[in-house]
């Protein structure tokens, strides 16, 4: 059983969208998925990519993905990586794919002298939290994620 991680290509667009849907189903949020193949093509593979994707493969077959983008820490004065989505197909969990995907992101951070790798996890997702704890990840209990979207976003933009 060999796990490898590669950079996604435009040929992976249907696979990426399926992984997004599978993750949303696991997180009980499938009804919130609006992403299309056109969105993925534009934002991952267009002229000005806004995010990036790695695919984990076991013996050459795709088993998971990590979708990420660069952020910036004003306190550290350095960019970092924000992991938006990490998903490994249930039949392949505990086989090293999730660790390999995170290790590749950590390597990018170290190689580019980035300040941090960070992500959010749903507070009910005990298996993922335990996995992240096993890697040495810490919880930022002092911070609460806030979001503007939908009508509230439009209202603020309109003044």
C-alpha cells in the first residue's frame, strides 16, 4: 500500500467536485454545496488561481484531497497556508492519506518559510480532532470564527 500526493490538474475537476460533495455529506452540509465544475476550473486552474488542490493516491487511485490557499499573518509578518478542506474516502481512512496530505502542506510551509498552517474543524468531529491532536496541532480556544455571507454581506457592501 503506497500513498503519494500530487498537485491536482484540470483533469481532476470532476473528482475534486465529488470530494467536495463527499466531504459536505460527511459534515451534514450537502444541501449547502453550490460549487460547480466551472467554479473549480476558474478558481483553481484559471489565469489567477485563488486556491490550490492536492490529491492523495493509494497505489495510483485517488483517495482524498486537500484544498488550500495562502493567507497572511500580520503579527508574524509572513504568509501561511489555510487548509479549507481535507477529505479522505471512508474506506481509506487510517491508511496514511490524510497525514500525507497534511505533511505535504507542512513541507510547503517549511520550504517557503511560511509562518503557519491552519484550518478549522467542526467541534463534533471527534475522529478528526483526535487525528489532528496526534499530529501536534493545537486548538485556538480564544478565537471564534465569524462570517459574513448572503444577505448580510450584500447589505454591508451596499453601505
